[in-house]
């Protein structure tokens, strides 16, 4: 799948989301991390890519990362 092959791996590779990247980078730099983050927007805007980069930057292991999409997981039991 092409989106996995060309997915950005670092914040500086993300294009068109400078405002989001700067907020996340500053929260890491200042140590002001929130207990949860919600990435919302239309399809193809980089939500998953940015969330994965952010998780890696704050030291989350692959085993602790759980990705949910709202299209498939809409019920309370899913959440």
C-alpha cells in the first residue's frame, strides 16, 4: 500500500500541517503533555501519520499504541 510506503516518519516530513506540528513539538519541548489527544478531520489530512510520529516522539512503544477509526468503532463497547 502506497500510503504506508510514503507515510512521513518525522515531524519535519509532514506537509501542510505546520500549525498542528508546531503545537505538538512545543508541548514535547515544554513537557506539557495532555493525558489524551483527539485527532479529527477529513480523510487524507495526516491524522494517523501525525499521531504515530507524536507517539514515537514521546516514547510510546508499538505495543502500547492502539489505533481506532471512528468509521468502524462507533459504539461505547468499542471505545
